[in-house]
C-alpha cells in the first residue's frame, strides 16, 4: 500500500515538473521577482505559488472522487456545463453579428 502511494506521489512530482517547464504566468512571475527583488523573494513567491497549486490539486482530487462516487451529480454538472457553454455561444454569435455590420467608408 505504501509503495503504491510512493509510486503515485513520484508520478505526481514528475508530471508537475513537466507541466511547469513551459513558460506560464506563475513561472514568469517567479522569474521576474527573482530578477527584480533577489533570490530570497523569488523563493518565497515560488513557495507561495506551490502552496496555492497544491490546494487547487487537493480540491480537484476531492471533487473527482465525489464525481466518481455519485454519477447523478456528474450528470447534473454536465447539464449545467452544456447550458453555460450554449449561453456563451449565443452571446458570442450575437456580438459577432453586431461587429460584422457594414461600416461607413472613410
């Protein structure tokens, strides 16, 4: 049991490292802070960002477990997501139609 957890933890560390390699807003913020304010400040920003990401992953794993255990809840969220994206699509199409109207020649 412990070896399985250790293996999963190792996979998580490796995938997190691979995911953090591309330039992103967090990586650029840490780099900018390190350059402007020094190594110590950069380390504190990196630690803060890591804690926030850890909490986000923990919450998402708990929600995944909730969805796996309760298929009815998953169907409700699927319906809500469908309605939200359908609404966003309608709004986008209406805004695109307004912007595509002919303009006066200048």
